[in-house]
């Protein structure tokens, strides 16, 4: 029997990254970013497709509001330390999307992703939860 997926959430001021992860080392089932006002509906869609019982939420900006949304959907909320997730998410993003052309010559620490990476931060939050449990 495979473990139930964990929903990682990286709350922000206006948007929230999310990631569904079954176990450490596995590819995420889904990654995405939703505006806060549409987060409840997006999570409802995810939960209809995949049974999830635990939401690992980054303990930072808007964590309380996102935790309340997760609780109303029947999820058990676990707050997770999110220190350095933005920096680590950037590194993970570039591992998955290596720079091409002249950008590959620039040190990765100086590159900025071409899009928001809140979903990668949510993935790291889910992984931290799984490591701790």
C-alpha cells in the first residue's frame, strides 16, 4: 500500500504555491501556484482527484489564513519551518530547468527564474514534513 500524499503549501501575500508529494525522493504528483482568493477552490479540485489528509504549511506570511482554508477542507494542518526555502527552491528549479545558451555561463546563484517558484518552495515544505515524520 502506497502512503497517502502530503499537500505542501507555501503561503504568500497574494498567492500560494502547492505541491502534492507521496514520499521523499518521488516526483511530485502536481505542482502549482494559485491566487489566495482562488486557493480553496483549487485545493478542492486537487482533493477530488487525489485523497490527501495532511497539509504541510510553511510557517510564515499568511500561514494562519491558509491553514484555515485547509482545515475547512478537512485537512490535518501541520506547520513547518520554511526558512531558506526560497533560496533552496531556486536551486531546485534550476536543477529541473537548466539554463540554456549564454545563461548557462552565469553562476546559478546570480540567476533568477523566469517565473514565480512558490510551487518549488511548497515541494520543499512537503519534503521537510516527510523527513520530520
